[in-house]
C-alpha cells in the first residue's frame, strides 16, 4: 500500500484500533465509489489527505462533556463519520447525527457504521425536513455557501451552538455575503490540508 494512503501516515493522534477502523472505512469508500460516486475518482489517489485528514482536523472542536453533533449533507461521511469514529475513542460521550438525503449514500454510511461498530444516527432526509431540535455543534463540508448553510441550520441552534464549516479560498467573500442577512461571530482557523482554506467557527447566529 502506498504510504500516502495509510491512516498512520496521516493521523498520529489516535489508537491502532481507530486507525484500523478508518482504514476499513477507506476500503469501503473505494469499494462503493464506482457504483454511487461517493468521491471524485481523481481524489481516490490521495483519499487520506483530501478527505480523511481534512475531516479529522475538525476533532479539535469536540466540545467537552456530553454533546450532540449534527453533520449536514454527510454524503460519504466527511466529516461526520470520521469524527464519529474518532470520538468513539476520544470522546465517547458525544453523539452524532448524520443527515443525508441520498438513500444510497445512507446505505453506505450504515454499512460503515456496522463494519466499524459505531452507532451515529443516520437520517435519510433533507435537512429542512427533519424536526426542529437543538444541537451543540453543527458541521457541513462542501455542501453550500455560508449564507445557505445558515438558513439550513438556524432551526437547530441556540445561544450555545457552534457551527464548524471548512471553507476554501473564497471564504471571506462568503462571510461578507452572509452578513447581508445574518448576524454572527466568526473565528477563522488555518486548514491543515490546504494553504488557502480555512475552518470557520460560527457563534451567536441570528437573522439580520
């Protein structure tokens, strides 16, 4: 196996058991990918850097104590399934809800959960159709613009909710556009996988 594609070469802060689960997960992505297009074929060669490490870096935002984490538009499970697998060891008190409208992708996510013996809630539905409820952390990766993400997740927030959104080089333009309709506090963190990208952490979201 190419060293670039091994979990241990990319993720050094988790146990061997978790690394084994992540590698099982990787194998499932590659096995299913030709049938349901989970990731681009071009990104298969650097799947750890592009998808797993990019998702795993969000573990730095695990809250302390019991908390509920919502991952919107989970797709192949990036970042939600990666974070759920890591939390099983690092923060077992966290619970994860992965929302994905594509039933085939939900079948894939359930297959990974069984294979890796984790139990995130997997909801096969559009985000705007799930019941209103409050989550402590909300994430989404490559799903929509910041302004659209706010519209999608506003009903799941309270004063203590944080939103964690990886964004590309145009992140500042998205922040500026979102301020036309929303009030919020934002902190920007460098991405570990892409020089021009940022991880945006949003607090105190309200309509403008």
